[in-house]
C-alpha cells in the first residue's frame, strides 16, 4: 500500500492511522522529526480506508466559500493577558463548554511535547491557550471525536487548517455526522519540527540544570506587538528573551525548519476549511487606530453558516468588544499564499544532521557567536528571504 507518491505532500495529520481498524498504520518521525505514516504490510488488508481519509489532492472538498466580513475581537483584559492575541478562542470554547460540549486542542505535556488533548471544563481548556510554534501530534484524537459525535455530543476542534481538513476527511470516510461539530482553523504560518523543538528544550534544561515547567512564545509583559519569550523552570528560574531563549524563535522566523508540506500549503488562502478562522489581527493599527491597542486583538473570520451563527451569538455578550470589517481589507501573507521556503533550508537540514544542534543554534540562531562573519551571514539570510517574500506578495 502506498499512501502518497511524494513525501512532501503529506501533512502528517494522522487521519490514515486513526481510521485503520487493523492498527496497521503508525505515525513515525523521520530524520527531521516530522511524523509520517508507516504501514505494517503483514497487518494491512487493503481495505483502502486510509486512502479514503487522506486529504492529499482533496483540499478543495472541505473549503467554505470566501467570507465577506470579519471581526476584530477583544475579550476581557484578564483573559487577553494570558492569550496570544485577543482571547477569541476562550470566548468560542466557553460557548461550547457551557452547552455541555467538549473541546479538543493542543497543550504542552510535562516533557514539553505538544499534543492534542480533550477538555470538558475551563481549567482543562486553559491548557490550550497560547501559541505553540511546533507541529503537534494528533494521536487518536480523530477517533475520539468520532466516538463523541456518534454519542450526539457537541465537539469543538481547534487546529491548523490541515488538521481540521484531516478531521473532516476522516469523519466523511467513516460516514459520521458533523451536525454537532464546530471547527476552528488557525491562521497558520507553518509548523516547525518537533525534533528541533525537543533539542532546544533539552539544551535549555541542561543550561539551567532544571526541568522546564512552562514556556510562553508570546508573553505579554511587554505588550502584544512582537514576540516575547518566557521560560520557567522547577528550580525557580524564570528567563525572558535571553540569547538562549531566542535561538528557536530566530530559526522559526527564518522559515528553515517547517514541515515540507507547509511550503506548498493548499490552505494558505482566503477560502478556509474551518467554520471559524482565528489569528492575530496584524495590521489593525493601520486599519482602525481607535480600536487598536497593545493588549492583543483577535482576527475572527466566520466562514460557514454554523460559524456565522456562533460568532453572532458571542458578539451579543456585553463583556466583549468587537468591530466588523470587510474581509478583503485584511492583509495577512498566509491568506494569500504559503510561506516561502528559504533558499538555505536544504543546507540547514544538512548542517543539522551532520554538525548537530549546538552548531545550528550558534550559526543559525546566533547563540554565543558574536563574530562579524556570523552576523553578516545571518543578516544576509534574513534580508534575502525578506526581499523574496516582499517581491512575491507585491
């Protein structure tokens, strides 16, 4: 059985592994740390369910029509303080939880892996708050959601567009009704390697001689605009934006460690696959200076009739502040096209595999390497990559 002709087409969504009733498919990390399906031919009975659930070349089947309007959204300030942007996800998930539903989203484990979990109350749900710039593991989440929906329970699933698409294709292949399903897709730049992330976590723990207990990609102590890192350890150490903490963010911003499928993503467009799309409302300061602030503002795009009805209900809550805008006025690169593959990406991975993580963070992440040559090298990479992106987007 062959699931794809080109490995770079695979999103790693895990729909094939979830649907295989013979447990013949296992999601296995490759040399870059990304999960791909591996088939045990001795267990495979060629039922073709895996093929039926695969989203490759079928992305358009789950996309909604292009939305006409969107919202800038602000939750209560106390909620925005612990959210990456304006707290839209908290408002949406609160609505589902109050209706007796369950939420599926990503959380850090005790070992700082990023995995999908189920939440049935606000305390469990709060683990999902905050951006996580790592490709998460679906595990058996699609299978669990299928069981919830068969039991006529309400379910909210929030993930990257390819994960939302994977769920929809899985449920379609299993012929499970989606009447009580609400999906939220994230405005995604691309998902970095879990291997690079784990090497980074191990590096920080070794440096601090302690176990990491919390990591925040978007700490708001200095405001919403920009990326502010904060790491906490079990020995009481808290570090913010040190040269060590910034290495992973620098590698992420260079677009060299993303999953190969992210560079040719069919979901990087205005036609979305989730009932609702959420993300940071970058550019709001230019569009609406009076509404803008530095505490975080969510972009909320209702795509389906279900999404539109829910957003309308949420906006009736007097605790929330929101403004409506024309969707066409939103200027976000990943609503127009995929993230551009950096010219040095292949070289980055060759260096990673031959020279190791410490060499990578010194020469790509700038850690403990103040040499003039290194600064020129990294500056050139950034400038060329930024120029190519600007030229492509016009």
